[in-house]
């Protein structure tokens, strides 16, 4: 779909409310393209909305989400959708004060070994791939990476493993 996704489609794919989506636009968290009075979201915008939803569900405040999204853009040097499509796994780890972006199991283990407090981990790639799968299943557009749509949809919500595949969240002690 070249013209973008409507607000209603974004709500369908992510499960947030229209009012939340409008509020995030008003606050500059995700700013869609406009055609007249209509907001049109790109697949990159849609992926960022999904990640914001994931972080909010995990208890991140909006202020913390803004910091995380700014950090991601700075660290990755491009939009999350592009990074998640080219790298196998991108994990966000935080101890509440520090934020880490890691893309290999070894680097995640290093953070966990050196942490003296619990670490919250979110697999951003899985969130983006779930949105890509939802888009494909809905018949809107195919995903830009090779992956099994059924596997992503089935495993993205059930397994909870850190750095080993299809986890969306794991809380791990740094001991």
C-alpha cells in the first residue's frame, strides 16, 4: 500500500485507541504524513507505534518512551523498521537508569553479567516482525525480510526467552 495506513488500520494492527494515536501525534512521538485532515502512517511509523505500545504495556512512562525512541534513533542511525529488517535481532535492555541496544546474544549476556540490578529486556525486532506479519496477513503489503509469518505470530506472544529468539520481554536478575 503506497499511500500509507489510516488511523483505523493502525488501531487494528496495534490495538491502541484512536485517541491515543492522536495524542501521540499531537505530542510529536509519531508524526504521520497528512493528506487534508487525514493522517497516513508509513510502515516505519506503524512499527514505531507498535514499539511504543509494547513499551507502554511494560510500564514505561511516556517520558521514558520518548527517551528510548530518541536513543534508538541516535544509536541506530536510521528508523527502527529499517534496522529491524536488516539485523536479525535488536534488543532493548534497561535497568531503569541505563539503556542498552544489543544485537547479539553474547552482548546481552555481557550486560546481564555486569548488572547489579534487575534488567528489563524487550526484543524490538520481534515487535516489528509481528507488525510486518499483521500487514501481510491483512493483505496490505509483504514484509521486507524473510521470515515465517505463522511462526512469528504464534511464537511472538507465547515464548518468553531472552536473546534466543522470539521473546518480547524477559525480566532477568543480574546475578
